[in-house]
């Protein structure tokens, strides 16, 4: 890749702004994952309740991504991002100063979904500045903001332990959010390629297309798998291996790093070998890793398996969004919101599956076997649809034909 050509082809300050907005928002979105095992000292919870606590922010993010995706197309990604950052401060203040019951904490958890919805504004902000040949890399860099989870898993429990209360973590999280709001407001700029605002009825046509639902399924598994595991791993290590809250979060951090920093690699490789080829390979890796994880091996082996599995999920995120903006160039905002919402739903159900089956069966094995099976289903789906996609908007080499008129071409 010609680095200078890539930098000159778009708007680096907006790409940086998109990354920072997504990164710190993702940190906030993931706060309750590591904190759940600390919060248990104040509000005792069974396996299902812990799963609910870490799943609610993901559910909130899923719903609100549709809203922010629509606003991105109507008022622009910059204004939508500014609004998202301001609203993110609300649950942080609430969790810092006012929460005094588990039910209130559930409400805060749901509102943290505002931060998770950042995806629907951050990625179009970056994508619209770059030509098709750099879509995978640009979306991968912006999407690498999911590395914000690392800050949550690495520091949240340490701060809570140092100050003797988990409430203060929400207060500390306000500081970087305010800083990013200022930086974002100064540096971010909407692309001149901003599409004209559309009516809601226009976006209904997108939902009628089969390709939209295919991308939703693929992303529900890759992104849903990543964010669901990222939020649940601290609980998993604490429950399965008896690790302390800080130690469990540290091991979760190692696994989250793999998924976060390999997302751009997935987009970059997809630019070269084709998104479908990458996805088939990565789903295969995920299926194998989840199958091995279901045996619940000793801790060192488990960490290696989770690291590889999370790396594959992260690369899968980049591969999916190498294809999305090429297939839906003129509806990238709303499609990003729809596909992102599907990814969030995947992240909502993953902790629910693991937590509920742990509670009912006493083991995590059934849950991980189900996850392995879901990855295999995705491979079958790709095999089934790749012929139609190659005849319409993907070339025989597996790379997107960016010069093709793809709008509605694969709607059947």
C-alpha cells in the first residue's frame, strides 16, 4: 500500500476524530463488563443477572445505532457524533453520583448504549472521505476504536479497588469523553460526498434487500462475538477459574487486544484477497476455537484459544465492513446503523446464552458449542450466496467490483 496515497486520498483529521470518538465511546460502553464482578459486592447476582447487566448496554447500543445511522444521513456524521458524546455523559453522571439499587444500575446500563451507538456515526465519518480501494483500511482504522474496551478492562477494576468504590469509575470516564468532545468538534469535518437527506420510506427499501440481512447475520457473529466476549470474559474468568476481579480483567484485556488491533488487518487483507474469502477462513477459525474452548481447558490453554478466537472475530469485523460500503455506497449511513444494530444484538445474546446455560446446566460447555455451531452456519451461508454476489457486484477474484452499479443488483 502507498501510505502517502492513502493519506492524500481522504481527510486524516476526520479519520482520527472518528477513531477517537469510537475508541472512548467503546470504553464507556464496556465499563460494566469488568466492573460486574466488583459490583457484586454491593448487589449479589446469579449468573443470569450478571449476564443481563453486561448485555443491557449492548441492547441499548443496538437500538440507538439505527437512530444515529439515520441522523448521520440527515444532519451529518459530525453533528451526530457531537450529540452522541454529549448524551454519553448522562449515564456516566448518573452512575457516578446517583445509583443506589440494582434496578437503577440496569437503567444506567441501558443508557450506556448511547456510547455503543457511536459506531453508526464514526464509521460513515471516515468512510465518506476515502475512495473504494481504501475502504477496508479506512473503515478498519476507524473501527479499531473498539480497542477502547482495553481501557475499560485494564483500568476500571483497578480504579474501583484503589478508591474503594466502583461509582468513581464513572466519574473518571467523564474526563476523556469531555476531551474527545472538544477534539472531535475541532478536527472532524463532514465529507463533501455527504448524500442528500432521504425520507424514512427510502431506507425501508434497504431492509427489503437480501444483502442487508446477510451482512446483518455476518456482523452479528463477528462484532457480536467480539463485544459479547469482551463484556463477559471478566465474569467468565472470575467464575470458571476463581480469579480476582483485577486478575480476571487483566486476562480479559489480553483477549480484547487481539480482537481490537487485528480489525484493521482484517480490512486490509480483505482489500487484497476479497472479503468473502477472508470471512470464510475467519469463521472457520472461530468455529474451531469455540469448539476447543467448550472443553474448558486449563487457564493457559484457555487464554491462547480465546486470544486466537478474538483475533479472528476482530478481523472478521474489518472484513465485513470492507464489503458493506462497496455494496451500499449511497446508503452507507443507514446501512451502517442497521448492520451495526445487528452486531449489537449478537453481543446482547452472547452473554445471555453463556449466562443462562451456565445457570441451568452448571457448565459453560453448551454455550460455547452453540457459538461454534453459529460460526459454521455463517460458512454455509457464504457458500450459498457467493455465486450471486460474484455475478452482480463481486469479481471472480473475490474482490468487489467497485465500478459496478450495485444498487439493488443483489436484492433478490
